[in-house]
C-alpha cells in the first residue's frame, strides 16, 4: 500500500521514540516546589544541588583499610557514594521549600516542607548541602528527631557561631540521624579528595559531636 511503511522501518521509528521518551524522563532534574522562594533564592538552591551532583566517586585518597573501617555511607543510604543519587535521596523527601524566620536554627523541617532562614543563603555551597541533607533525614520519621544537647555542651555551631546548641534540641541520640549522615557524607568527601583531610576531619568531628550517646 502507498501509505504504509515497511515493518522494520515502523519498528525503528517506535524504538527511537521510546528512547527519546526514556531520555526525557531520566535526564530531567527533579526539584521540589520552590514557588515560595524568590528568583535569587531558587538560583542558590539549584546551585546547591548542582554542586552536590558533581560529587561522584573517583580514586580513594586514603588507605583502603582505613576507608573500609570508617566509611558508613553505604550502610546508611543503601547505595554507594554518589552525589547524583544523594541529590535524588534528598529531593524524594522534601516536597516544598519556603523562606522565613527560623529562630535559633538555619532551617526547619515539617510535613515535607523545609523552611529556610536568612542564614542559609549566606552559607557556602557545601554547608548548604549539609543543611539540606540534615533536614531531609527528618522526613524519615520521629526516630530521627532531635534531643536536647547537654547544658555543658561546649562545641560551636560551625555554620553560625551565634547559635548555641547547649540546652536546646540540637543533638541526636541515634548514629544515623541528621548529624550522623552529614558526618558520613563528609567522610566520603575527605576520602575521595574533595576536601583536604584536615578540613574533612574538623567538619566530621563537628557533626559527630552532636550525636549524644548514653
């Protein structure tokens, strides 16, 4: 028939179409609802995710036995270190972002929405990622809520010295809570050379200091 196509050509067209559909689905970056943020704030948020997604595993810069002994990333997240996968992990837990007063905190999570305070937008890109990662953990249930830090808690908040954790709900009682997972992430950055080992160790120790064990 004049208007018909050979069967092989028809299958070829269908195959190309299917590939294009799959490409569109899997190559599209998924971001949560940002309608409550202004243009500059949205730009900062997306730059944070772009930075995170650029962090992919390469050759380990530390002793392999040390890495195997101390790395907690895969046991927590159930996938090997990958900025792209971690970005999707965060975005699967945070549905909306808004801006407003957060009191003594840089950000706050409630019912799938993260309220970002003014201080968030003054942070460097790594610290912004740490905040987002931390807040996303709260989506996993009450087991990952904070406990009150001891009154004699003397560690500084590395992202804002004006925030004093002592006597406030700013610590964790579980090793894989908001601070435990940011510590695990920082360890990977040091192990893969994205941070020098001195900075990685200081940052790691700061996060893990918030895990209070009985």
